[in-house]
C-alpha cells in the first residue's frame, strides 16, 4: 500500500471515493474520475471537500513553523499535513480509514 504522503491528488481522490462508497466513472483516457457529470476531486474542489470536514469532525490548524495545514480527526491523531488545506483534509480521512482497517 502506497504511503499517503506519496499519493497523487487523483489517488487520494479515488481513496476518498472508495471510503465514501461512491461509484465513479472515468472520462477520456480513463484518468479523470467523474461523479455523474462532475469531475470528482475533493483535493481541489471545495464543494466536495467542505462537507467532509463536518462529516468526519475534522479539526484544522495552520502550523506556522512548517508552513502547512494540519487536519486532525478524533482524539487519536489521524492527521493529514499539506500546504493545501483540501489535500490535508483528504489525507487525514484516508489515514483514519487505513488505521481503522488495520486495527479491526
């Protein structure tokens, strides 16, 4: 399994879609994930990422020392860090999901 911090935006988007139970189709060469008529990209689209903050009760902080966003889920640190806030949020969700699957 690929390290979350080494995943591309599209790989993170696909992981979020799987966690959310979404059925995506792929446009063109098969590289653009589509949800209905919309490109599915919560790592770049606030209309898709925003609702995830509330659903997963994500705490967000700007870490000045590292010049990055930190998104945290729950009391245990399921964190996502990135210069882009939507990417940090999505990484936190993927990390929390992996932790839950590994510790069943």
